[in-house]
């Protein structure tokens, strides 16, 4: 198999794995019958925690931004693995080596931008009250 076919299968496996874990997480987070709500309320009353308002605009936006930045992190990882593979299999070919170095450089710059976006988002959601909670809404 050539490199692109292997990469295609790897990306398909990665996407399936991520989606599979997400579906399992959703399935196991559901309550089991009418007792589940009572147990949750008992936990909150004993621990002193209050449940988050999941329907607030700030919470929805925070989750969407968190998912998007996580996807960008996965893309960074795939780019680094692909560029590293190209670098290792360059066999002295300067063109492939230069292409791999440029891919790594661009991926690192992209990671810096993603981390900066995360920091800005974290600051905004923790500092401002106009999304319905101020310090109660976090992105990470």
C-alpha cells in the first residue's frame, strides 16, 4: 500500500475511534430510570455543588469552542505524524525533506495560534459576566 492509502485508513480508524468513544460517553452518562435524578439531587445537596445551567448561551458556546479547538489539536497531531513519516522516509531526497520540514513548521505555527485562541477564550469566558455566569463558565 502506498503512503496515501495508509494515511486514509489511519484517518478513518482515528475518526471511528473518536466517534465511538463519544457515543459510549453519551450512553454511559444517561440516567437509569427515575431514581437517577434523585441520586443526582442527593449528591448535589450533600456535596454543596450546584448543577450547571446547561441551556445557557455561554455554556453552549464554551462547549462548541472547546470541541473546535480539540479538533484542531487532532489535526495538528495528524500533520506532525504525517510530516515525521515523510521525513523518515525521505531517503536523502531534499525535496521530500524540505516539504516535511515546512509541514512541521506550519503545524507548530498553527498550534501556537490554537493555544493563543484557547487562552483568549478562557480569559473571556472567565472574566465577563455577559454569558451568564462569569467565573462559573469555563472552556477547559
